[in-house]
C-alpha cells in the first residue's frame, strides 16, 4: 500500500540529497516500502526531521504557522463594532 497525495500537505517540504522531491515521486517510491517503513514516513511527515529509508536520506521541514492560537485554530476576523452601543 503506497502513500496517497493527501498524506503530504502543502506545509511540508521534503528533500533528499539536497533537492526537493515532488509528491508524485514520493508516492512512486513508497510503493516499494514495507508497511513499517510507510508508517514511519507518515510519522516523520507529522513531526519533521532527518531520516533514511532503504538507504535514501530524507529531510522533512514543516512550515509552522505563527498566527494560530493555543488551540491550533486560525484567527477569526470579526466585523468592526460601531462606537455607539446602547445597553
């Protein structure tokens, strides 16, 4: 069972030997991996880092968002409140 395109998000940058690897190439490579290697790759996609699978070095860099709150939610843009309010 190979990886799916949905497994690799747009905030993940995957490189091998100094060059960026496109999603399609990673999916093609994952067809030859064992289930254990595939699960390990998925875990590394979530946390990032450097590792090897079948002797090929990979580096996953996650692009972190600094506009998220402590719960991981994106900011909510509310319409401005007028100055006059009656209670």
